[in-house]
């Protein structure tokens, strides 16, 4: 059950639903935290799950939407929309009473997502920049039920370090997923294909990676730019550009590795 929940949480539908809600309240940057809250909530409620009344993916999606509205309410984002928040997030918790309209389609999608997620997770473990990050996140989700305080205490690292590890793993996994899809479609390894594996502006958190990478390409490539020159072009602070340039370069390398099939060698 824990594996099925993890796969459902990692599914693009879940992250997309969370981002769509948070972005409406100016909180798109918090998507990773809410996805983690979703995993924790689902794991805690897993014992009451009744498969006859619904399916894991749809159930997790419902929890994800609830957690997103709860997060927005706590943040007090866009106070003029507080009434909408109250209406959207109040009511009984979606404790596994979900029934999907199309049983056959949901089963097919769930089985496909399960097989795909196993591949994505395996590649992410191989390709993540810091192997310790993957182990930390695996422990966070599978041992400590998504509790950052408990996991950080047990692992002997700060909560912020653990959250950084989580963001690193999640972003790597999403680039891997897109690169796998592009490779399956037979897309050539071009600059356009590589950029297409990065988060899309207005659609996912982390869209800075694509915007910054486009700016780098226009300036001649990663070997030709500095954090200072990118700060001038993008308007980001120098320290932010130092971090973003390194991470964007790494994400593009992950995409290229998957597209070229190097990880299977």
C-alpha cells in the first residue's frame, strides 16, 4: 500500500492539481511542501482505505487538493479570496469515499502509472546529483510517513536540509519522466528537446530552470556565462543565479543522459 501511495503522489496529475490551486493564490513555489503533506496524510489514512469505494490515484488526488487549499488558508494568501478558501477546503476529510466515474479507465491509468513510476524512481535514484538525497527522501516517505521533523531528527540533519533533498529528488524525477517520454516518442536530442524536459512556465513550479536555460543558450552556453552575467540578464540576485545556473545545468545533463540512453549502459 505504501508503494501505491508513493506512486500516486509522484504522478503528474497530483503535482499538477496542487500547482494549479497554489498558483491561484500566488503560492506556486510551495508545491513540493504540499505534495509532501499529501504523502503524509495519505500514509496516515491508509489503514482506512476501502478499494471497493475508489482507487488510490483518485483518492490521493482528492487529498492533494484538500491539502493545497489548507496550505493556502494557513498562508493567508490573497485575503480577498478567503471566502472561496473557506468554501473549498471545509467539509469532511476525503477519507477514501471517492468513487471514480470511469472504473475501466482508472484501472488502466493506474496500472500504467505504476509501471512508469517504478521506472522513473529507478532512474532518479541513479541520476540524482546527491545519492544521499534519494536515501533521505526514501526514508522520509517510507519510514517516517512524510514527517519532516521526525525524519530530520532520526537522520541527524536539519529540516531545511531534508526539504532541500526532497526538492532535488522531485525535480530530478520530473525531468526524468519528461525525458523518458521524449525518448519513447523518438524525439531527437536537440536543444529544444532538452529544454522541453524542464518545467514549463505557468504550468509547474521550477519554471525558472527553463527560463534561465533559454537565457544561457542565447548567451552562448553554460561554458560562456557566469552567475554575474546571468544576474544582469534575468534580474535574479547574484546568489540566486549561482544556485540556479548550477541546478539548471545539472537538470539538462539528466535529460540528456536519459534521452541518449546512457543510464542503461
